[in-house]
């Protein structure tokens, strides 16, 4: 009773290091992933799918983007298995290298004009590797940060790696914006490669940070208690399939609109509204910068008012903004377009801040990497991947954004139902017993 609960200096040091490593590494991986999306909207249709109509080229380019999303559940299953059996740290090093190598190779890839059909085929292969890497990344990075924290601060701790999204978006969009300004017409012929090649430097930094991280005390306690599951992914699909499915569907209102807000908007704004590409990229940079504040704020709020309530408010805001969003864009006014893009990502962050803890808390520590990763990444197949394709098809068929707004509202309705259906854990505490956790933590920190 009289022992202090304040963390030791060594514990605080390892906790801070885990948060930094998770956030920096995740930011680099999302830089790679988002960079592809920006290029898919702006230059890939001309470089890898020439000789087709503008609409067909855009669809083909977004289709290659989709295969990366389809590969993400595969990455979640593969790396979830090893993350739950071997540890969070080792898998995070591998996923970072996979993303970096595939991104650099995209920057070296010959175009259709040089090698013909082999160019888009190789592009798809590298996109699949990217998808597998980022599919395995999320679970490990979130858990490494969350499992070093306390139960009362899980929302905030798990939100830090989530900031890798706006950081990656800032870095990738900033690089593209800088290169388009510096090279002008040269961007579409050769300068688009530079942001991809720059990933090599970022990965080197990320590896340096991640290799210095200590494994999470929760996972160390699982190993100490000999509670490691032999087939964690299979185990979680057999016994917690409802948690996996509801975790995927609850993301519909967050992930599908997000890729409309950051990727499809570039095509919609430049091709349909005649807006300047540079201005749209600048607006996205501003919105991403706001996310650096809003994501941890909403994660912290979820610790105070509850994960489900915070997430439900976010769903309602995205649904309410679906029609005003396009109305603001359609004005063509610079100020109103900026307002639309900033608000769209702010409402997205209301869900993204608490999302990691909301999903991860539904699974026990010994299957959490697999369960949370599979639920999170399955959304890529039903939400993020098809969203730009669906929006492009609606726009081509109707010539109007109304159908796209209806699509966003529909995603929000399904998400709200999933939020209500997410099972509440009423059995054993998913955390290891305090004594085991504290013993593992002392072993990790050397005290």
C-alpha cells in the first residue's frame, strides 16, 4: 500500500524512447505510403498508363493504389503473428526496411515509355510490398507506445504513433510541393522520383531510432508468464471474430473519407474544378499541421470522456460535413477551399485520435498485435482502398459530387452501427497481472 506508483527515471526514459521511435518510424512509413497516393493522383496516370482517356488513366492509377490497401491485411496477419510471438520491436524494424526499399525502387522504376507493360506491373508489385509493410507497421507501433503507458493514459499514448499520419502527410506533400515549385514542368518527367529516393535517408534515421528501443513490458510479462500463443492470428479469428469485424467497419467513417480528403481531392480539384495543384497541396499541408495538435488532443479527450463517445462525435461530424465539404470546394474560393480541407481532416482526427486505443483494448496482450492489426487493416479493403475508385466512378457517371457525399454519409451510418456493436470486454483484464508487468519492467530497465 505504501509503495510509490511514480515511474522510475529509467522507466520514463524507455517510455519516451518508445513513443519517439513509434511516432518517427510510423511517420516515415506513412510518408512512403502517402507519397504514392499523391503521385497516383498527379503523375502516374500519364507515366504508367498513357494512351488512355483521362478518366481511364486515373482509374488505373487509383487501382494500383488499391492493391496496396488490399495487401495491408496480409501484412497485419504476417507481422501480427511474429509480433505476438517474438516481440513488437523486431517486427517494426523489418516493416520499416520493407517500406523504405520498395519506395526507393519506385523512384528508380522505368516508365511505360521505356519498358512498356512491365512498368505498371512492377509498380503494382512494389505497391503490394508497401502494403504488406504498412499493414504490419500499425499494430506494432501503436502497441509499443501504448503498452509502455498506464491504463488511464492509453488514449493519449496510443495517439502519438497516430501522429505519424499527419507527419507523413506533411513530409510527402511538402516534398511534392517543393519539387513542383523548384522544377516546374520537369516534375512530371524526372523530378517526381526525388521524393521517392529521399526515403532512403529517412529510413536510415528511423532504423537508428528503433534499434535503440526496449521491448514493451506488457509483452515481456507475457513471455515471462509463458502465455505466448502458438498461432495468434488464427486464435483471434476463432475466438474474437466479432471484435475483428467491428474494428474494421468502425473505420469506414474515418478511412474512406480520409482518402477522399487527401488523395481524390487533388484529382477532383485540378481536373473537375480547374484549381491550381500547388494551392491544393498547400491547403493539405495546413490541414496536416493542424493534425499534429488535434490527434493527441482527441486521444487525451477519449481518456477523459470515453473512447466510444469521442469516436461517435467524430462520426457525426464527418457525416454532417459530407455535403458542406463539396459545397465549399465547388465555390473555387481559395479561403473556402482551405476551410473545407482543414475542417475535413479535423473531423477525421476526432476519430483517429482515440481509434488506436479503442481497437487495441479489445484484445488480450498475447494476441493484441494480430487482433488489432487485422481489424484495423481489413478496413483498407472495404474503406480506404476502394474510396477513390468509387468517388471517381460516381463523378464520371453523374458529373456531380452529390453521390460522393451520399457515399460518405453511408460509411458513417455503417460505422456508427459497428461502434454500437463492438463487444465490451467483461472477462479477464487484457493486461498482464501488475506483479508480472512490474517485474518485466524492472528486468527491461535493468533495475
